[in-house]
């Protein structure tokens, strides 16, 4: 992550660590929700909430294809 060079890998390492912790928490929390609401409802609500939370960032950055020129 970022520009290669001395001292620059700490940010990338921190992002990977945070991503791993977030993915683990998501899996553990999803297990409880799946037992209570079922896999289809849990997946539907997870994707819906994720879309609604990231949509403002995607729209404010110029759309989904802004960086693919």
C-alpha cells in the first residue's frame, strides 16, 4: 500500500491487519444472524446495508468507473 520505500510498509501492514480483524468479526457476527434469521435474509440485509453505506462514497468520487481510464 502506498509508495514503496523505507518506513512506508507500516501503513500497508496496518490496513491488512485491520482488514483481517474486520473480516473475522463479520464472519463471527454473521453466524449468529444466520442461526436466527436464516442465510438468505442475512445475506440480503448484509449486501443491502453494505451498498447503502458505500454508495455515497462511490457517488462522491465520480462514479464507479472514475479510476479506469
